[in-house]
């Protein structure tokens, strides 16, 4: 019976004893880790939750990590997953990156709620290390876990005959959630009270994980930040680009991408840099897979999702950051009209009438408002409506018009740009005014309350606007002119 027992332990079907270690050494199911302890928090970094997905394990679902003897150093961050990066951000060719970070309050405690964060980055960039939870964990009284997952061509590549094509990054997230179920108690967390939350591609990931049977029982609440399943980009002529693709489409894409190979053995032997070079090509998780059986847009519409409480919101000015980079020069009225016609065809005049120019000679802020509503706000409103038919849903809108920038960008009135709410939750070492600090405390308390109880502190029917000194209920659909977009989402 020894071999079957070992197999069960390796598969993670048995958990470590439900005892919380309180010092800098914590014993988990694969060994002991030594982290960093301060007066306010404990943090443990670069903990492997899966085997390195290299060699024969490239483009396979994540496998269990190997156990180790002795005490593993968990005081330094691990590498970022292979990616091309973006302007001002690092690139990487590292495939051995399936690690996570755990941060807890320093004060001993057991049965704390657990918050598992999925980073954004368009499914091609980003890292768990960017999200410093050393303030969030003590304020929320929670165990906060931030995770890496495979990106770009490493996470979402497909090929004919390749099992799991196009969904390996989502499978990684699922493996991380199984790790949390096995090991949360060792850090003082409650594996029966896990909130999965994420922003942008991380929010989309949370939405996807809501719709797959593989995550049944692995999380009990969900927070979707600027990443509703229905999020899509307008394409010329009134079309739209969504983040989800059928597996067959991703397999065809892999077969027609020129990588100099004609079989999987050759592809798995390619140097990582060759795949980094085509990372942006593979930025859509595939459905019709074990990790993601259904199109998440259809799943929400038809009620195929876990019945857990959901907090779902956006920022007030989501698209300003994209507009600033996509349109670096001022745009006049004729240019605005031309862009609307290109994107929306015959509906352009109706849209133009609802988004009048302010006459300052630059129409880019108005275009940003158009695309904020079309791409982010109204899909989020639609998602809340669909979720509310079958579960408890709360809405928010982050509206700090002077939120500090997390990046170096061209001059533009960014206001409450895409991702700006993160400065109120994680520590990015950015200066906050006293009013912004109070907003951060309010938001952390609301997120923590939702994590504990499934209720952030306002009514289901309300969308709470979150701005320094101006926390209030808003008529979200009217504010974002969702009636204009009802037949285009």
C-alpha cells in the first residue's frame, strides 16, 4: 500500500496538518519555507506550487512540485514568467516560474480569510512580484497569496493534437488554488473561505474560473476588477474582439505561426526566446478545453457559473491609458468623427451626438470616454445583471480623478485610468494624499469585509463610486450611456 499512499500525497489529495506556524518557518506539504517577519507582517516568496513547465512539461497542465528537505529560502522574489514585457517593464525568458508569494499579518491567528490575487497584463505580461501585499494583509486581517502563471505563447499556445491547447495559464491558476486549499491553514488561513480576485486579465481570469467545473469548491467569493467576461474591443465596421477563442481557432493559429517546426517535439525544444518573440500572438485563452469548457460570455448569460458572491467593478476612465498610447497626437473634430465612423460605421453619428466635444481642440478625451463605456463600463454592467439572476452581486466604480500614475506615459488627462484602483490596495511606493490614504483604508476595509462575509458594506442594487472624500452611490448605466451600447456588446 506504500506506493498508492505516496501517489495520493504527491497528488495533493491529502493536506498538511491544519496547524498554523507563527514564526519565519512554515511547514507546507512539500517541505519547510523560511520567510521574512516584521512587526506588522510575514511574507514568504518564490514558493513553487507546480513543477517547472520545461522540456517535456512545456504545454502540459501543471504537475505537482517536488518535495525538498531542509528549509527552503523564501525571503527573495522569484523570476517573472517568460514575456516580452512592455515599455519600461522587464522582459524574461524564464519558464521555471510557477511560484507564489504569501503574506500574512504578523499577529498570530488562525482561520483568517484567504485572498488569492491574479495579476493582469493582457495574458502576455505581468508578475506576482509587482503586487506588494505587506500593507493589505495586516489591514485586511487576511492571508494574501499572489501567483504567477504562464503567459503568451507559453500559456495560451495551441497546436493540433496538443491536449489542453490554449489554456495552460488558466490551468496554472487552478493548480495554485489547489495549493491554497492544501496549505492555507499552515499560514493561519481558512481553506474554506477563499476569495479569488484579479484585475484586467486577472479579472478576466477570475471570471473564467467562475465558469469551469475544475474550480468547484476551490474559492468561495470572487472579485472582478476591470475584467468582466464580456469585455471586448471595438473593431472596424462595428465588429468586436473578445478575449476568448475556441480551441480549434488557437490550434490553427499555432499550426500557421512560423516557428520552423512541424511537430510538438520540435516545438518543445525551441529556445524560450523564440516563443517570447511571438508572445503577443497568443493572448486569448481557449475554451473547449479541460481548464475552460465553455465560452465564459455564454456561460454567464446562460447561468453556467459557481454560485458564489461576486464584487465586480471598473474605474471611471478605464480607456484613457490606452488612448494616450494609441493616439499620441491631439485629435481634431474631423479626426474624432472619422475614428467613430471607422469603428462603428452607421452608428457613428448617434454616438457622436451622445459624446459632444468640449471645444478645447483635442478630441482624444472624448474618444477615451466612448471607448471606456463601450469596452469596459457597459460590459461590466451587463455582467452584473447576468450574475445577479443567480447569485449575490455588488458593484463599484473607482473614481479618483487624481490617482497617481503607476507608469511613465505621455502627457494626457488620465484621471481614474485602467488599473488605478490598485494603488489603493497594494503598496506601489507611490505618494498618496491624506484623502487618498483614507480612500485606500476604506477600500481595503470593504474588500476585507467582502472576503470575510460576502458583503462589502453596500446594497446589491447599488454601484458604489469610490473617490477621495466622495464615496457615494451612482447611476452607473446612465453615467456611462449604456443605452447607446446595448446592441453592440
